[in-house]
């Protein structure tokens, strides 16, 4: 029996910031699923992780802007005229547009027309990452072609998409299932859905087979030696929800007798503003902005560091994190973590047990937590060891791969 063919629709591919999607694709392929990747955007990072090169699935790109591919859009529209799902699609798209009169709504429809025409006939099911724009494209294409679809929800899509839109997507007759990666996210989606049993909590976890064993020991730096300062690392896109502005304020408030250096990895639209803020706080000689890096370079930094910090918080737009994979990556390398008691982070790290958690947005508490751990290598080692044990016992990726593979096989089989 040939393997079930499934289209996986993503915002952009490949993306350095979405290691959780890449590791899931590898995990699904290892479980016999025949995948084809469809991306709404071209890649912009300029680099890839090694695991992107291991993924066998072919990649196709939809027109990021419709005017860039008018013939593809026209062929998609003409093809739709022959499909029985056209009238229901027109009605759905019109209702969506009436409630959100933006150019993005028209782009979603155009991309769906292209996807519906160009999907090979042997594709039996569409699985999409993110419940906002990508899910609209998947939903429209599924309705037009008569296919089923499913969704993985993550963070921004859960917290910034209007309630009416989430409810209608979760209750769509062609939706087979939805999964999400934090208990808080699952609770929100279940509360909005008339079919809460469709929503499952599936942690991304971490595929530990892709990571080296943690260092056998770490230097006992305590920030007292200006020639050998404490090494602090943070990783993430420079966006409001990561809280890097709070981190800079916290570091600026550290006592002058504590010697430290910070390395930040990641791109993002706020990177220039963070550099400017670091300069205004007099931290330019202590903070290094490295830009986006492939995963092996990130892991190397984690192995050489003394402390990992990620002060996530709610963004003014309502955007928020889920459970950032990089926190688990830090734990995989035996690195102590200071983070915020927010979003999915406390589902993995418990304050005083596997890490130090402070209130989101409280840079004073963050500064105090960093100061105390910086001076206490033994406590860092204790927390890091407990986090690594919890990661191995409860947050490996294999169980999630198995669950999503089962759900996809059931959906495509129907």
C-alpha cells in the first residue's frame, strides 16, 4: 500500500526561528508519511539548519504577493470555475472579507486558488501550521477541492486572531483535528470551539537525538573576575514578546562588581532599536548582537555559556510566546535558565526546581534573579541538572511525533 500523501502548508520555509516545524517534519517522515511542503513565502534568512537538508519533502512556493504571479492566480481562478466548491468558497471568503476588510484577505483567497489548482491529485489531506493566515489558505483550498484539513496552532495565531475567526475555523466541517503546544493555548482554543474534543495538547518537545550530550562540567564562573566574565546567552527574534528590552534594563541594573557579557542570537524588526537601547544604557561593550545563526552555532554558544535568559512577556498587540524550543535546547546542554512565569514556560520549568522564573515585564526581579544565579555556580548546576532530567523524562519529541502522525494518518485515511 503506498504511503498517504499529505501537503504541509507553512508561512515561510525554511525559517531559522521555526526549528519545531523542521523537527516535526523529520519525525513524520521517519514514521512513513509522504509529505509535500507548500510555503506562503520565500525564505529570507539566508541560512538553514542542518535538519532542513535532511527533510526529503519537495517544497513549492505560492505567490507571496498576487501581482507577482498574475498568470498563476488567473489559472487558479479559471480552474475554480469547474469545481463544485466554488460557490461555498465565495460565500465564506465574502463573509471573512466583510469582517476584516484588508488586502491580506484577498491575498489569502488568491493563494488558495493557486494551491487548489496546483496540488497533485494524490494529495489526500492538507495540514497547516498556524491558525491565522496559513489556516485561511488551507481552509479555502480544502473547501474548493473537497479535501480535509488540520492545523497546528502555536502562539501568535492563538492570541491575536479574532475570536470569531478561531471559532469558525475550529468548527469547520472539513477540519479533522487541531493540535497546539501549550496547555494555555489548548484551553483558549477549546473554550472557543463547539467541538473542544478536536483540540489536542501536543508539546513540541525536543528531539534529543539531534543534540550532543551536555558538557561533563562547566567552569565555576561567578562574575567576580573581570578577565573571565560570566557568559550569558539569549536566543530569539527581536520582537516585543521576547522581552529583550527588559533584559537590557535588568543587565544595566546589575551591581558594578559583577562582570558579565551577553550574546544575543536572532534577527527581527526590533534589532536596531535593541542595539540603540544597549548603547544608551552604556552596555555596548558588554552586549554582542550576533544576528540569526544555524542551530549548530547556537548549540556551541549554549555549551560555552553560564546562564540562559529569556524574559518573554505579552506584546502590546496581544502576541505571546508558547513554550520556546530554545529553553529546552538550553536545558539539553545542561545550562541553567532564568525566564518569566508566562505562557507555556512554567509548563516545563518550575520556579526553584528546574529554573528561576520571574513575573513578565518586571526587569527588577529579572535583574535580581540573574545577579543571584550569576554568583552561585552550584545552584546553577542544580537547576540545570533538574531541567535536563525533566526534559529527558517528559519533554522528548518522540511522543509528539507519534501523536501527530497517528492523527494525520487517520485524517488522510478518511
